[in-house]
């Protein structure tokens, strides 16, 4: 299949060459600083491209057993077959006893979320030769407006605060548990520039500086908008060098979004149009099912060849085909009225889209298409009724 206009809709169309452009930027950071960069699969688990991603980065990181297994099977194994070393990390807020043996099998670095998790699982992982880290909470909120994405907010369950860190250390086996640790991990950013990272590092040093000296690595988490135009890469690199030179640490970054930023579209078709004081159109893609961050974040996704409301002559409110009144993608303007059967292309839909979609209202899942480097469109996967029924 080579013709874009013949693709089934809705579909996510992922561009191999744009992923590779992002990977080149990330590899530059690796090469200039010695940092290790991992794909956070949570944002983008399109494993058709894992061998490509693994050839530019150091490996992958997972949020649980399934992502860990996917990283092992689709990235680490194929690369290791080619003689390329590939790391497989995991952080989970709470591991399950019955899954832990498999996790230790798949992962070389395991990050725990509390001293109690270290107590339950740490020794077993260390005895299997795995490198162990603890996630800390530097209590340094650098983002406004997105409380749902702020792990430093009040009552956060993610990461150990300085107070809890020291409380755990003071317990009878505290020192022994500290000795199991080889790394500290924090993840506090979301779509942010390196000034926020710099401020966060100040807080990490202030609260956990003495313990950094006892570690081998530090993981800066994700949320670094490294591949966005205008991101301050030199400042990021100064942050990496600072940790390396001052404490002798290997620095890990685990971006999700930055790997696949602006590297895919959601292609949709207009099903129906109408009026109710405003012009509206119903598409075959749903915000609630196929671009949940539009409602969750919330944000207005970029739409090719459209303007802001009122900017072009015809303004239309775009919504999905579900019965949820709030399944609204946003208001956009066009040069001419929208017509039934017309295609609309939402941009920057590779990240946090296919990994989050659902079949609410019995909606079909969008097909997944790979736009290969040569310009060929390859339908990777299509879904049907059985995918809806099979989960219920
Ligand atoms: C979400 C997450 C990431 C990736 O974040 P992006 O914003 O996609 O870069 C990395 N590490 C952890 C622990 C996360 O929860």
C-alpha cells in the first residue's frame, strides 16, 4: 500500500523518518555527555520501531511487567542478536509478588518507590545481579496548571521525600537497605525545558546530596521536551555533566514524548455535519477513545490546514462519534465548509495515543500504519469487532 488517500480511517500513521530525526537529536546528547537515554514505553510502545530506537538509544524503560517484557522481546533481544548491548529498566509504584520473578528475569535495572518495596524485593533483585534504585521526591514542583502530571504535589504517592528517606534510614536495617542501592531516580517534569530540570537538580542535591556520593547512577526521569524546537540542549548537557563530574554518576534520561514528538498523525474522516448556533462536524475518531489526552490534559491538538476559531472563513466544532456530549476535539476554522467524506489529519498523535485508546461506546480502534523511510505506507495492524468483544 503506498497511497495515503487509500488508508483506512481512523488510523494512527507513524513516520519512521521523523522518529529517526528525534533519535538523532537524542543520540547527540548521548555522544556529547555520556548520558544513557532510554525510551519510556509508556508514551510510545509501537514496537515495530523498537529495533530502530534501540540502535540510537541505550534501551527502554517500563512501568510494569508487560512493558518490561515488550522491551525485552522487541528491543533488547533483536539488538543483542546483532551484538548491540541494550538496557531494560523498570519503575513501578508497587510490584506484585507473583510477577516479581519475571520482572527480575527481564530487567537489569529495577527502581523502587519506597523503602518498604526495597525491603520486600530489593535483596532478591540484588542477588540476581540487578542494579537497584530508589525513586525520590525532591518536593520541587516546576509545572503549573497540570496537577495531574505533578508527582511533587501534596500527598504524592510517587517517590520518597527527604523526611521518609531519613526515617527509613534510621530503622534497624536502614543502612543495609541503603547499601543495596546503586541509584536514585526522580521523575517530576512534564513537557518542560531544561531550566526546570536545573531547578529540580538543585532540590535533589539539597535534599539527597550526601547519598548521591554513595550511588553509581542517577535517573532524571522523563518530561524533557528535548526534541521540541527551542529546547535548551546545552543547559541539559550542563546538568548531565554536573552530576557526572561532581558525584561520578552515570546519568540516565528516560524520555517518552521526546522520542516520538511530532512523529505521527491520526487520520480521520468527516462522517456528518450540522448546525446548532455553531457549525459542527462528527468525525470517525473520538477524543474520548482515540486521543484521550485532549480531554485529560486538556489541549487542542494541531489539525493540518486549519486555523484557530474565526481565523479562516468557516469555523467548525469537531467532535467524535460517541454519545458522550463532551467528546469534543475542539473548534477549528477552514477555508471552505467541511464536506462529508473529507479527511482531517490531527498532528502529533504518536505519543500517549495508541497506548491509551479504548473501545468506549463500542468504538473501533484505529488502524496502525507505518510510513516507512522510503515513503511507503504499510498497514501494520487493523482491528475489528473481536478486539472490542475480546476484552469484555
Ligand atoms: C511518564 C514517565 C516517563 C516519560 O515521560 P515523558 O513525559 O513522556 O517524557 C519517564 N519516566 C517515568 C517514571 C514516567 O512516569
